[in-house]
C-alpha cells in the first residue's frame, strides 16, 4: 500500500497537481509563496468587506489570530473575544478568520458571517474573508503560523474552530492556544500585559 501511495505521489508531481496545473507552475507557486511571505508582515489578505489589508499595518501591535465559526460549540467565544478587544484594544488587536474546515460549522458567505457577528455578538474587531486554515488548501498565512520552518518554532495547526495564535509587536509568533483556552484566559492576559 505504501509503495502504491509513493507511486501515485510521484506521478502527480511529475504530471502536475490534481487541479490540472503543470508541475513547473506548482513548484514555482510553492517557491513564490515561501519567498513572498518570509515574515508575518509580508501578508496581505482581504477583510470581510473585500478590502485588502496589508499586515505591515500591524507592526508594533500585539495580535491574537483566531479561526472562527458561527455554528460551533465554541462560537460563544465571540463574546469573550469582543470583551477582550473592548477592554484591551489599546494593547492588542484581534483578527478573526472564518473557516469551514471543521464539521462544516462555517457554511455562510462573507456577508452572512459579517451579519451574524454584528447582530449576535456586536463584533468590532477586524474580521477577514473566509479562508481555509487546515488541509491541502490551507491559506499561506496559516501555513506560516503552523510551520516551524517559517515561523521559527511552531508546527501546530488548528485542529478545531477557535484556535488562537499570539503574535508579538515584532511580528513573532509567541504562543499557540487550542480551542478550549478562552480568550480571557490568564495566560493570554499576561501576554497582553507583558
């Protein structure tokens, strides 16, 4: 079985990926992603309204990046994220990344997600367009967050909704928190005040 998997992988690499792109394009795209996002501040993503956000705007700020979902047991953490942002927004910026990777718990469009966050939780912290945070189509930002060769130490990717990554004011990934750690956890508050 292992031999068969290796053979299939070799054929796919030689002929291009399963999306129909030539192998040379796949390799170049992979290389350009690595070169283009060598630091946290090199990323550019669209917010929930479709406006491009240059992450260099976050230089000098502490950040908490969270993969969020509207239909999850952890969705109530939106309230704590908003509370954290309201009370400590002068010291930390929260960045929300809707993702439908786990249990199909974020099926809505960007507009539906925006409406839900506003109506149900009064979210005012920056929200971004829906992306993939795990798997073969993982967004380059989450590849950076979960690859030690890119971020310096961490290989943990989100394994469910509401995982958290703390980035310091120098753009360095400092800590990964699993879903069960609440936004108002003492360790997160200590990092904000440090």
